[in-house]
């Protein structure tokens, strides 16, 4: 976490800056809070999200009473240096209403569902293979999982040619699930795939 509090414009907001808290894995917006300089310095030093409560009139660290922690992995200022995005790995819920997010009840909207599914796969991998299809697949090894990816790929292609939209969506979901299981079995994550796509996009920009 590399950020210099001296570069943040606290004066513009009367000593406070708004902080958008975002799940580092799913990119879901979890909550909106505020920081003064001391709260930002404490966050940097501890690695735990610490805010300034306007209602309490003082600093508070998320999880002091609930146990729901926000482990900070990154702090990014906006272009004017008067607002922050806090990238976190949450333990428990971010919302005081015992919800994942203060903004709606979905646990991982949009593409965040991929990261949520990766978490589920990792959890199932540690269970009894006789009780979990995911655990059984992983126990059988990458070769077996790769076979399933191939099968699901063919079924997705066939649905794309001749099936209704619902069938294509269903087969594509099966393909993505098995692909994520294969990545897990190889100690990889979907972010590794996204990194390749990002590097290709950068290369494409320079291709002229």
C-alpha cells in the first residue's frame, strides 16, 4: 500500500475525504465512508480500514464491535486527490445490516460473480470428494477436469449453432464453471486470464 497522506486534499472537504470501499476480488462497491488524515495514516500503518465517523465525531476501525474486518490491499486517490478508493479483502459483512454491501443485497453483481464462484470452488475443494462434485473433480486431477472443459466447450458450441438462447447461456455457464475449476487445480485464478487480455489490449494499442 503506497500512498502519501501529504498528497491528499483534506482541506477541500473540511478535513475529510469520501472513501469508496470496494472488494478487491469481486470489484463490488461495499460502502461509502470518510477519512481524516489520522484515519488514513492509521489505515496505512495497520492495514485495516479505519474511518472517521461523522455521527460519532471520531475515528473508528471497521470490525471493532462486529468482528467484520476490511483488510486493505490498496488505496487509490482520484484525479483531484480529494477522494479515495479503498480496495479491500472483507472478512464478514461490510454493512451494519449484515449484508455484503450497503448498496443492495446481491453478494457479487455482474462479473463479480466470477470471483465469488472462485471462492466457492476453493471452499469446496477442501471438502469430502464423495459429497462435492467440485472436490471430486479436483481430486481426479487436471487431466479429468480438462476433459470436462472440452466436453462443455463442444456443448456450448452446439448450443450456439442450433440451440435457443437459454440453452446457450446454460452451457456457457457450465463451461465457465469447469474452466474455473481447471484454473484452481493448476493454482491459477481468472485474474491470470484477465492479465493476458490486458497485455494483449496494450499490445494492440501500439500496433498502429
